[in-house]
């Protein structure tokens, strides 16, 4: 199955919705939950093979520089990079969950701006719609949007430098899926 070439519009819509109101960022959790559900159900990478909006984005962005794209380094395909990216992903999720709990318990103040790669603060994004919700939800939304933004930017850079879907060689969803599929075949 091939990804629909217009699925990338969902990724763009996601980031636009975050500008309308940051709480829409939580919709992005669907892109983590559905791949895992499909993986358990089908024991293959159904999401990656047919439904991933990000893969569609990279396939399209990669076309811009396809003439000059470099060969994907072996360290991406077979090396440690995918484990480093997975570690970053797990660390990010742990920090997101822990800090959100701290905010909900009034033991930390909500972070209401974006961060690139966990530590580099960015200017806040414009908010076209304002509504008041619990501070922990605001915090969770900014943290989750930051994670999605960081990994999308990294994937875009890789798609422009190397082959369009280079990110897929190190994507945490792919790494988790590979481990699960390998394990389930052994059973
Ligand atoms: S590896 Fe990641 S980016 Fe690539 S198709 Fe799968 S979920 Fe999407």
C-alpha cells in the first residue's frame, strides 16, 4: 500500500491548528496511538505503509532537492542513530508526563512557549483563539506541540539532504514496530 500523496495536508493542518489554539496540539496523540493499535492488530507497519501524514510530507518535500540528495549514511539504516532517536523520544515523553503531573499538582508553573530539542526555547506562537483551561492542559499542549515540531523539522531537514523518507529509518514508531514484529515472529 502506498501513502496517499495528499496526506501531508494533515500535517500542515496540525501545525496551523496549533496557531489557532495550542490545545489542538493534543490531536497529534492520534499519530502515536493509531500506529501502535494497527501494529498490534496486523503485526506489520500498516500505518507507515499507507496512512502516515508525515511520510507524505517528507515524500513531497524531498522532491524539491531530489537531484542533489546524498546517499543515506549507513549509520541511519543499520547504526545506533535510531536508538539515540528512540531514547530522545522516550526521554521527551517522560519529561512531558512528569512535568504535566507536577503542574497539575501545583508544584511547577506551566511552560507556555515552544522548545526545540527539549532545551532551546522559542518565541511563543500566535494564538488566534483564546479559551481558559487548566494550566496542566496548557503545559501538556505546548510540550506535545514542541515534540511534534522538533521531530517534523528534523525529518524535513533529512528529507532535503538525503532521500525523502530518511526520517523513517530512525523514526521511533518504526523502531518500536520493528522490535515488536521481530519479537512476534519469534513466538
Ligand atoms: S516511520 Fe515514522 S514517519 Fe515514517 S511512515 Fe512510519 S510513522 Fe511515519
